[in-house]
């Protein structure tokens, strides 16, 4: 009977070791290969209010994100955050049937469109977000993007 329990405990410890190895292997995957955390931001809303919803976002440095931007209004809007763009590594932007790679600091979304921005935050800080279309920033289409360490 004691032998059986020793065998069961041994198998249990072996399984725990395998699981721990699996967790370490997953953690060792490069950030650019990790599944992204999805975050959705609306540029305005159906009532055409000049807002970002939500207006304040926090990202963790070193994690991969997919920022899903949509414009439900009847006006075009920009997602402009130049300093934030300098503090991240942009992997790609998907917009329509086009994938864009390289440095990106501003996205224009026409009415009813969606874009996906995949990136990894690198430099902690708080960065300004705005829509630079005349009158939009002044009306309150502003926000903050924070990268936490």
C-alpha cells in the first residue's frame, strides 16, 4: 500500500514538473509572438460626440496589445499620439485589406471604419492623445495613454 502511494506521489510530482516547464516555456516566448491583449477604443460615438471612449488607457511595458479602433460617427477622426508612438514598438496596423508595418504615429478613421494596431509598449510614461481636426481637440476629443512598468 505504501509503495502505491509513493508511486502516485512520484507521478504527481513529475506532472507538476512538466507543468512548470510548460509555464516557463510559454513565458520564454518573445513578446512579439505572444497572443495580444485586445483593447477597444471608439473615436466618437453614434451621437457624433467629440470623445474617445475610453479616454484613458493603461498598457504594461513589454506586453503585446491589439488596439482595436473604430469610428461609429458620421465624421472622420484621427487617433494621434506622437509621443506614445515613440514609446512603443509597432508590429503592424491592419486597416481594410492593407497591413502597414513600421513607425506609425497617427491613424485617420473615416466614418464607419475600423483599424487594428498591434504593438508592444516599451517606455513607461503618460502620453497625450488627441484628434487634431480643427475644433475636435478644443471640443474635448483628447485622452491619455499610460505605459506602466
